[in-house]
């Protein structure tokens, strides 16, 4: 018998903060529950572990802002900002609108190649050859699908592809796929999972 997991159980199973799971669920980025348990006037939703793991594979890639990366590398933020301003910092791995983000590994590789006190590194030691993935911010998504920015607050959006701090971003293809699935005004929206990738949708 497969045991279903509560929201808290989902967080424990994935080893992530409960607040993150609750945030994604509140935004409509969680699959419909596999089970419902009713008792004492309360309905508790549950998810099977394989559903949770499949869903987790679609979570946005986490990038660090410059400030968060400085903390991760234990280097003063002002120091990294100076390197970035002087164009001697690794190219960002991601950009959402005007916000830049780096993978922890990129920062660690840059730090390992950074010249020590009194040393000299030949060539462009800061150039790691990484490419910047450009994601669409919420205003850019609104522009792409032809609606006002405020209208996005009323839509069940797709699971974002990237996250930098509190800012989410999506690839253009992800937005286009979501737009094709977006139902008309006559289709109920709250009880459906049409906004999720097809692999996560519940087939009746």
C-alpha cells in the first residue's frame, strides 16, 4: 500500500522548507492531490511519493543574486560588485528581466581562479565561458501573450523555469506551451491542472 504525503510530508520527503512547498501550492504550481482524507470536518490532501518526485523535477532552477552569492562565497558584497563593475566577474548564468543570477558552482569556480594577494593570473581568468540563459519576467510574459501586467495576477501561470531570490522567470517556449493550453472563459480553472506540464496533469 502506497502511503500518501501531506504538505508537511512532501517537504520532509524532498528535504526542502515547508514554506517553499506551501508557496508553490498557493501559486497553483502543485499537482492535484492523489488522495483526500476527511475527518472532523477537515479534508487533508495527500500525494504519493512518485508524484512528488516527478513534480520536483519540474521545479525552477535556483540562481543566486550577487548579494546571495557573496554570502555563499564568504566574500564582501562590495568586493564582488567591484569585480562585476570592472568586468572581471563571471558572466551571469541567468537573467530575468534586469536581474542577474549565478549558480553556486559558477561562483566557486570564479573564486578558485581569482588571483591571490600578490599573484598574477594569465589571460582573462574571470572568463569561465558560461552562457547566460535569458528568462522572461512577469511583465515580459504579459507582453508576450498580449495582456496587461495586472491581468497576470488572475491567471494560473506555468511552473517557472528559474528563480533568483523572490523573482521567477520562464523560458519563451514554456510560456508559449502554457498559452496554447490556457482555457477560455467558460472553462473552470480552480479545480484543474491545465497550467502544469502535461506530465503532471491528472487525466480523468
